[in-house]
C-alpha cells in the first residue's frame, strides 16, 4: 500500500490530474444546458449568416478539433513531458471558457459576436482533445504499484463530476434568477465561474513532478523527436486497433447518459416523468462506480473486467431499451442503474488499459489519436445516429441494436489487443 507520504503524494497527483477534466466537462454541461438561452443572443433567427455559423462552427468546435488537440498536446507531452502538457491544456481550456462569459452579444457586436464564440469553442476543442489523454497518461504512470487501474479511473471520473457540477450550477442559477435575468446576464456567471476551477487546478499542477516513465525515457535518450511521425510509422495498426476497441466506450456514454434525457422526454410515450432526475441519479452512481471498475481491474485484470461488462451490454441493451419504452419512471430508473454499472466497469479500467497498450515513446500521441478519432466520429454523432435510427425504422429500441453491434466489435477487438507495458 506504500507509506502515508507516498499515498498523500499519489492522492495529489490524482487530484491535479482530475481537476482539468472537471473544468473540461463543466464547460460542456454549462454550454449544453444554456444553449437555448444563448442561441437567440448570438444566432438570431433573422440573421442567415450567424445561423450558418451556428450550424457548422459549433459542430466543428465540438468534434473536429479533438484529433487536432490530441496531436498538438501529444507532441508536447511526448517531447516536453506530461507535466508541461497538463499545465498548458488547463490554461487553454480556462481562458476561452472565461472569455465566453465576457463576450458581447449579437445586439452589440453583430455577426462578429457569433464568430468570436465559434473561435473560442474551436480553441476549447483543441484543449479537450489533449486534456483527458494527458491526465490518463500521467495518473497511470505515477500510480503506486498495483493501483494503476484505480488511479487512472479518476481521470474519467473527473469528466462525469464536471458534467454534474455544470448541470447543478446552471440549474440553480436558472431557478434563482428566472428567464429574464438569465437572458440578460445570468448565462455569463457559470462561464466566469470556470476561473475558480482553473485557479485550483493551476495551483495543483504547478507543483507536479514529472512522471517516472517519461523521466526514465528522457534520461536514456528515448523520447521522441517527432511523435506523430513515429507513431504513424511504427504503430499505425495498433492505433486503429485501439480506436475500434473503444467504440462502445466512445458511444455508450453519449447515448446512454448525454442523449438519454431527450430520449425519455421526447421519444418515449408516455414521456418519463422526472427524466432529468433519473439521469442525474444514474450519473451520480456512475461517478461512484468508475473507480470501482478501476480497482477491480487492478485485482482481476483490465480485459477481464471490461470484456465482461462489454459482453453483458451486448446481450442486455435491447431488452433494457424495450423496458424503458414502457414509459414507467421506475423502469427507466432501474435500467439507468444497470447502464451505470456496465459503463462504469468499462470506463474505470480503460485509462490503464490504453496506457499499457502503447510504449512510453509516443504514448501520449498514440492515445490521443486512438481516443479522439473514435470520440469525434462515434461519440459526437451518437445522439444524431440514435435519433436517425428511430426516425428511419420507427423502432424506439433501434439505438440499442446499434450499441449491441458496437459491443460485439469492441469485444472482439479488445480481446485481441495485447498489452505492451504490463502492470506491476
């Protein structure tokens, strides 16, 4: 278990690594929740230009910039160190977040207000593409012996915590201020509040030590001169293999938690009462289960835990959707609890699984490409695909077939993936 001092040191590494993901997904949740308030302020219906900017620019900011962020921060992390990349990524996230809260609206700046908003979202997209993979690498590489799974799981946990925090802040403000005040100035407060998370995160990350894996590679002259080029030359198939292995991870969370409130209220008949409360409860449970998944992987193995959960998801997801479609709140709650358990068992071990699948030289870049390509193509499109499937087939449970297919593909790919860096 290590000495008390070693445990405290490990805890600080975990906290410093996690806080950036809290900020990243806090902004995601706030922006999503406040979109109905912000849209008429930046993209008025009578302005065609800003409507187009809204449609294409925000899409690009949300998804297309992720792989670029993985490349940019992968280059920094593999050449200059994990610590430097983490310090830069949290700053690159915080500055645009706060600036969004200070932006003039269309009434005062015209179409330029929308352009500036899109540019800030693009900048955030770059940071998002580098933050999670950096915290994954750092937390696993600095973990005490026998605790890589648990330590790495906190990086994913931070994202769920950020969504819950963002939703809580936006909901409380909306309730306290009312619609008029939220439209006038209240929408700015959650974005400006991001500076508090940044201040804490920046303070924690200033005192970080470099990861032992990178330090050893640097000392032996094994760091990469051109990480992207070397990864694409030496391990391109392994990058693609990992991207396929995490298809269910990249899609399941978006469809089963981010999109689910819309599904419960807009598509299920009768609509599920208290759908947001059901989803919030399930996500809170997920927050607790992700570290459990990581801890179980330290004891039983990454693949054993993830393959079991993936198989169970593939078998049960369609019947569970049929149960939700009955329109009964208790059924929806029970199903969401099952989804939280299964996704938690997949998400918890994944950071350690990814880190252990690539060599230290080029690891940051390789994980960034694998993760961000899948999230950009499959994660970001999950709500759209789910809605399209229902419209096309007329079957409310058709998104479950999509998830079942991805479960089979992920299971086979994950089973065939061999680890390079074995856990202690």
